[in-house]
C-alpha cells in the first residue's frame, strides 16, 4: 500500500492571459500511487507555497469526472493516457517511476489561456445558447408517460447527453474543432421526440455559432472520440452534419441563422 | 423576534393550492420592471432563473464557474423521487410526504414537505419535456427504482448520472433565456457579500475571477441557490469549490442560519486512501438495491473477502433491520458502519471500511444486468480503488455529503431578511434532520420551477416596481469597499501556512468531533480549536500569487476558508445546543438502548435559527416550533 | 440565393463541396485506371482506347469536369485548412501524441490527407504536362524518342522507362492511394452519411477501393521499369 513513485513534470506556466508563457520543470518524489493526478498536483502546489513560489493554476471541481472543469494535456494526450477518463480520475498508479510528463493547457483560439493550465471555455456556452435546448416553458409539460420513448432511443440520447463540456475534443483535434461537443448536444435532442420541433433550426444555429466562435472544421481524424472522457462517438458528427445540410438545403426552418429568431 | 413561517392554514392537502390562489399577481407589463439576481446555477438556481425569466422578470445569473453546467448538482448520481405511482405499487403524494418527514426524523415543516411531494410529479413532466433522457422500459414508459428508507419504487433515474441530466435540462432552459436576452449570465463571478438597505436585500458584491474586479450588482431581489456546506469537513463528496461563503456572508448581514448541525454523512463512499486525499467520492445509494453490506464476524479477520464463507459474514443491516435491510435511511446505515468499524470488524488497510458485495446479485441477475444498471459506477470505483467490483466486493465508508441546515426561510422561501430568497440545499427547509436518497434533486427543482416563481411575487408587488438601488448607493459602495478591503488584507498576509492546511486541520477535526457522532466535550474542544486556527489564519496564511487583478485560485480559496473558519463554530454551537439525537445529528449522550437516535420532542421539536452577533460572539438562538397535524411523532423504526 | 452561398461557405458546406468533388475525382480515377490497364494488353488495344477517348465527347466532359472539380476540391480544402490553422492559435503543443486505438495507418492517413494532397498536386501537374498537354505531339508524331504518330503506348513506355519518371509515377500513384484511403470514407462523412450497419462497409470498401486504385496505377510504372 505504501508504493510511491518519482516523476518529473514540465509544466506550462503563464501568469496571465496576455503574458508570455514558458515551461518549467518540477521534480515530485515519493508520490503515492494511490493519489489521483490532481492530488499529486495539490502536493506540488503545497510544496511550492511552502517554498514561497507560485502554485500552478488548473481548473478542477468535482474530482469525480462529471463536472467537466478539469482538463489539460499530458504528454500530448488530452486528460492523460487513459481512455474514458478525466484527468481528475487519472491515478498515479498508471505511471512508472522516473516518468517525464509534459503538462500543457488546451490549445485553441476559442479557449484562451487564463493562467497556467487554465483556459476560458465560455465559447461552449455561446454555442449552447444558440438553440441548444427544447423551447418549453415550465408548466406546459404533458404527463411524462404521454411521450413514449423507446429504450434504445433513450439510451442513445443519453450517450450524447453524457457530454460534460470539458473541451478535450477541441484540445485533441488538430483543427481545434468543437464538432464533437456541438454534435453531441445537437444529437441528444435530435434523438428524442421532444426535440423534433426545433431540430433543424437548432442544428443550423449551433453549427453556425460554433464557426463564429473560431473553432476549426472537422477533418475526421477521430482524435476527439479517443480523447473524450465520456466516450462520445463520432457518429454524432455524421448525424449532425446530415441534419445541418438538411436544415440548410432542404428545410425551411434552418435556412438562416440570423433571421431574428429569439426563443 | 418571533419567526413567522407564514405557513398557510387549512387542510394539508389544499394549503399550497390555496396559497397560490391568493398570491398577489404582477402583470406582464410590470414584471419586466423587476430585476432579480440569482446566485448559483445548480438545479435550484438554473431552474429558478429560467422560470422567472419565462414569466417576464429581468434576471441576472451569477456563477463562479466558467459555465452553469459545472454546478455540483451535476454529480448527483442515483435519481429523483416523484409520487407518480407509475409502478402501481401504492405510492401517493401522502406516502412521499410521510416517508420524507419520517426520514427527516420529524424535524421539518409539514406544509413544506407536503408541497414538495405535491409538485414532485410536475418536475418529472417538465424534465421529460426538456429532453432529459430518463431510463425507459422497452415499451417506452419511464423506469423506476427504489431508494433507502422507502418501500415503493418512485425514483426516476438516468443511469448513474441523474443529477447531470437534470442539471443539463435546467441549464438548457437557462440558456434559452440567455438566448432571448431575458437572462444575463455572468460566469466567473464569486459572490462576496449581500448589499442591504434598511435590512432588505438589494444586491450582491461579486469578484470577477479572471480580472479580480470587485463590483456591485443591484436589483429588486436576491435569490441564493448556492448549495451546501459539507466542505466544512474538508473531506466530503462535495466539489472542491463548494463553499458556505454566500450564505455565511448573508448570515453576517442579518439572515438567520437554521439547523447548521443537520448534516448528512452518506454511507456509501470510497474510503480515504492517502495523505494527499482531497475529496471523497460517493457511490450511489442505488447500489444498495443489489449490493449487500457486510463485515467479517470475527474482529481483525484478514482473509480476502471472497475467502470468507457466509457463516463468517455479518450482514449487519439485514440482521438488524429485516424490513428495510440494506435500504435503511442514510443516517442509520452510516452510523451502523461506524459502529461495526469501531468494534474492530472494519476492513481495508485502515480498518475503516465495510464491504458492499455484488456477488449474489451477479449470480442472480447476471453480470450484464448489473452492468446495465451500475456500469458507470463500477467503472468509477475501479478507476479510484484499482479493484474490479465485479470480482471483489467494493469497500465503502461514510462521508459528509449533504447539509440539511441552511439559511432560514419562510413558506415563501424568503429568509428573515426581506428580499433575500434562498433555494435548494442552501436553505434549511424540507429535509429535517436527515434527507432521504433522491430527494435533493427533487427539492432543488421544486423550489426553482414550482415554488419561487409564485412566491417571489408578493414581496415584489408589495414593494412596487422601479425601487431598486443603483451601484452608486452608499450601501452598495460600502459593501464593495468592505470586500475590497478584506481581499487586500488577505493578500497582505505574509504567513507560512497554505490556505489548504487550515481547511484540512479544522475540517478533519470537525469530521472527527462534529461528524457522525458528537458529544458535548468533543464539540467544546472543537470550538476552541477552530478559534485558535482562525486567529492563526489571519496572521499566518500564505497566499501566492499576490496579485488581486488576475485569476488567483489561492485567493478564492482563502475567502472561502476564512468563512468556514467562522461558520464551523456556529455548526458546533448548534450541535451543542441540541441536546437530543435526531436523524444525522447523533449526540452520544442521547441514544436508545439499541444505539438508535433518541429524540427529545418535548424540548427540541423546533427549528434552531441563529442570529449573528459578531465573529467570536455568542449567536442568538431563535426557535421556530414545529407542529405536526397530519403525522404522529414516533420513534423511527426500520426494523 | 444568399442562403446557398452561406451554406457552401460554411465549414460543413465547404466540406460537402470538397467531398462531392473528391468523389467525382475518384470516379474519374476509376475510369482512368480501367482504361490504363489496357496497357498490359496488346499495343493496339491501348492505342485504340486512347484514340476513341480523344475523339469522343467523353474527353470534353472529363476535361471540363476536372477543370471544375480540381480547383473546387483544392480551393475548399485549402480554405478550410487556413481556418483550421487559425483555430489552433499561435501556440501549438510541444508534444504530439494520440489516444486512438485504430490502426496507425488509418490515423496517419487521416492526418496527412491535406499535405499528401498538396504533394499530389505537384505530381498531377507533371502528369498533365506529360500526357495531356503533349497529346497533340504524340498524335502527330512529334513526341520524339522513336514514338510513332498516335502510338501512345510507346510514348508512355518511353516516359516511364526513364528511372526518375518511373519512380515519380510509382510514388505519385501510391500517394494517390494513400490520399484516398482516408478521403473516400471522409467524403461520405461530409455528406453526413452514418448508419451502424453500412458505415463499416463504406469504411472498408473505401479503403479497398483506395488500395486498388493506388496499387493499380503503381503497377504500370513498375511493369515498365521491370520489363
């Protein structure tokens, strides 16, 4: 139980959004293999503070892989080497002693660095605010069982809805595309009968907003799926594109994303 | 001061309907003249903000996260209760009401709890309409499962991520209002104070977490939906940023804090495993549907769990509570786990863990069925513990999880400070001394979707529109200056200890002395310790970096920990003043011969609402008596 | 009509155009390969094929089609690439890595499609100069190197038997296969085609077609060099 390892960290340090960044090296010795990766960083920060040095800023909150706050790149892999895992759920038992780890923030124009490993992902919410919802007011809902949804459809909708908006898909994509995030949000609603009335208007607006926010296009390298801690499939991208093209070329509702639509 | 809960009278079943029917309405033209500030974007905050905006109020929403979707409601796993009776197993509004009030050990208001049960069904309807992908049967209808402390299946769920899906539903509703422009969303803002004018809430002071700017946000009413304070214990299942700051600073400005000692220790969490441990991870209570809890009968039995034959296993919950078995309420399950571990029967390296075993369920239902129900939880366990729970029983131990206490509110969810409304976990209202599983999501959404939209009306209409203050008001300026000064003071300290070290020291002491069981001696000792640490904090804390005008996570934490260092004292004082055991509050001096909680209805059937008198000063206790008409007070029995 | 412009200038729309033109080019390549394989039969068969092709309507269609498809395909892709580069921002990653479990070839193909395509452009230019722009000189016998009027086969062999040209054609052909290895399935994705049962067929079929096209064209310079 008392297994410990030593690791060398090379961490991107950037004191502010506009400041120049650089890498700095830190040695962490005697790290418990039972510690999570972020707990290891807590230990490093405690050490830095005790030495009067500035701790490393990184986003984190729930530390159980569901809030989507945490995330940075470890040796070129978003959220580290384990698939289906956020960096807060990554444990040190995964690494051999003597490992050299390079920690970098998500790199994307639409995710500007705030400090060190922390980036600003509010662009995701701009996408969601462009129609990523069902337009129902409270008080209008029919009885829950009045809308039948097959078990498979509900399950598939859930698969898409499981997206935590961490941004790993953008970080891992060579084009910094938000296609997986946006398509997952689109796909969740498109799978359900409740989502049909706004289906095409939604996809048209959200895709256009994604582009406006400065994310890249999809080159189908499928890095996003591999990096996604929730294992969201690239199939949602195909479905999203199909709906988008249908919205733009066939349906009335999706023709223009700036038709003064509100709510 | 007499606390007026403004509870309607008349038959329990019609109180809410009749109350709603007599509320002063505000016309659509006038609604837009009111500006409501909502702090927090969890289930309660997001649902309240979107619903108020739908009605036509102008709403500004503040969150310290980058996105509303990160609020800690997202982590709730198991499910949400609703009296739908879809399973035809005899459920009803009254049963849900009764289970909840009994589960809370008769320390909640009847009227509130009944209202909660009543609107529970609407929540499911609303969530489904929003597109929440609840679990379904093949035929397309909604699926249910059962939870602790009840005998019916009324819990709706979305795999093990129900909170996430409900939150995303509520946040989608919120983003819709952002889209229409009815809601202004301000991310990266940490609330540091309430602005009051003549004792009424008129706004908040907030600090921008990116550029450090501290400014006022003023309006006609303030709605706090800022969650609970389990992080008072340092180690808890709460998110790292969850804190008491918003409610505590409101308390210091005059809002009463009710029942702070009512905290819930959740029985099924992954045990502590190292010095660096930063938080504890919950394993949904729903696991107890199929998992069996046991410890070896012999003390210090070091055999591997699978080598211990049934005869040597002590299924203590099933033996002690044959009716409810592994599904007893959380407080009972937690206390019993602590009890068997204290007896030396605990397992794992520390001896502070019990087994949650799926061997029998897997044999009965097959691995696939178990995986379909709990797959993501099993994976999560394996990631953290490094063991495969399909093969080896999980090791679990109780951990602080939820806080029933919170700011005192009346039936309209308004605190004693006019204009300050408090929703969800941040208020004290509906769970009494213990919360049943799958009821937190229910309460957060009930408050936000179905209560506050009605009950904020009377306050606003009585005040009239256009009476809000501007940021130039002397009180607003003063509150901003106070927050600026406090921040400067924190940054000026050139101490030796990290912020975390104070949080850890005091939190661990709290966990030990004010956690699952409490005693007068332990509480007194803890109060002294807190005071000592608090004094040291303000001399010896070290906050680096020193800049107040950039993202500074240590400074954020320092504000929060400074508040915990004050608040924890109140929690101990409340625990000390409540000379009885009830629900999650277990005073060692007051227990039945079988070791169950011994209530004292004669002297403590009340809500303890505390008034702040200054840091380090004795707070004043105000009692709101609890009266019961529909239920008879009884010793809780789950045997 | 602004909706049409907006649609086809969006990322997804540009990708759609690149996909349609790409598949058109694949179709052309298939025809081209079938024709070229006549090289392996008697001289007359290949030359007759070439002659009938050039005297018919088909060559006009192909020329016009290619003149539209090529620039569109390249234009859209390069335009997207510029946007994509911007989206990454000024600071890139220090360490490059992947978490994919697909076979390495598929991953590399998907990431090198653009650059492979740009190299291909260079190859195509040479190829067009060799056999399309000099078609007249072959037809009237001024090609040189002992190639008689209309004897395309000899012209091809004369060109490819020079080791540097032969090698270039072999590499260019392989690169075409590599480009299509990712390109064919990606084109279908650009249309939004997805089906749990048929998508795997498209992926496998696309890979197979790419391999056939790549190896098919490569076989010619190799055959010439070895004979």
